[in-house]
């Protein structure tokens, strides 16, 4: 049995916001809100069960037109907004998700590597509010472990779960795609034997730091086919047991 509260903590630790579209177009917050989101949108603190999404951001107001059309189709998958900025502190991206017959609006803060590689496109989207519909994927959002991983895959977040000895216990679908490997080949092996060498130094350094001092770092990888791409990586403590770790890979360039 999986504890819904644990996965609420995991979502919060990954710096994402999940809201459900309720009756009469209201939006209710699911789980804990990251500090950065509270700073951008103070009204959310006052109205967590009726978040004024349509008025708190002109960009979100426009995106909701496309999101509501997407939800009406009732097809599992996601619709991404493309990046936008509310301040000089960084870029955000929203996505509409239809899962389990319910409507969700997810917002994440993008990493430095994404901002560096997407700066020109970001400016164009700010001026033209040009939304692009990305690949639709099947998803379900319930309170179990597998359902949370479905949402993480929708948000292009790969996860590698480690036991207290640093051995791999789980490799998500997104992670298998990013690293070009299959889960059965690495389960039970040490993380250093399972992830590419360019990630080792960053992960080793983060793993030795207290949780409060860890931050996403950009890493450059080259595929076996010779293609180059960037991703952000970080390490989180497993909320169920702080001796265990969760490696998070943020797919910033799309499929290599």
C-alpha cells in the first residue's frame, strides 16, 4: 500500500505545482506549494481551494483557453504551454493533463540548462503567446507509486530510486529513454554502474551535501549515435527513508 502523503512530499520536493480543475472552473491545490510559487502568486496562499488562475497571470489566462479545449476532448495525455517568465528569476512551464477522468494543471520551474538553450524561443513565445501542443501520453493520477511516476514521465522527469547502499531499485520510463538503457539491466547494481559517467561527479558531490544545500545542475551528454543534449540533475532524499535517495533527471532538450 502506498501513502498518498509521501507522494505529496515527493511532488513538492521536485518543485512542481499540481492543481485540479474543479466544478465551476475553480482550481484547487494538491499537496504542498513550493516557496517560489508562493512568491510569484501570493493569492494562492489565501485561496488554496479556489486559486484565481485566470487573473493571476495573463499568460496562464491565455493558456487556459487551449487547456480547456484539450480537457473537453477527454483524451489521456498532456498539453504544454511552452516557457514563459514572470520575473528575472527564471522560466516556468505549465501543462494541462487529463488523467483518470480528471483535469489537472501542472506548473514547473525550468532549470538553467533549459533557459540557456531555449532563450531565443522563450522571447518569441513571450511576445506571440505561441503555444505548442506536445506529444500526448497516457496517464493516470491516483495515490499510488506507479501513478505518480506516470505524472513525472508526463513532465519529462526521469527518476532513479536507490536503496540505502546506493543500489538501483527502480528506473522510470523517462529515465530509461534519457539514458538509453532498460531497467532489468541495472536493477540491483550500484548507481555508478548504472548512470553515464558524465553524471558521476555532479551526483557524487550532491549526494555528500545536506539536502538544503543541493540544487539542480546542468549536465551535457552524448548519445551512442553522436547526438548532444543537455539535462538537469539533482538528488532528493526519499521521504520514506532519508538513507535512500531519488536521482531526478529533467529532460530539457526533448528526446535525443
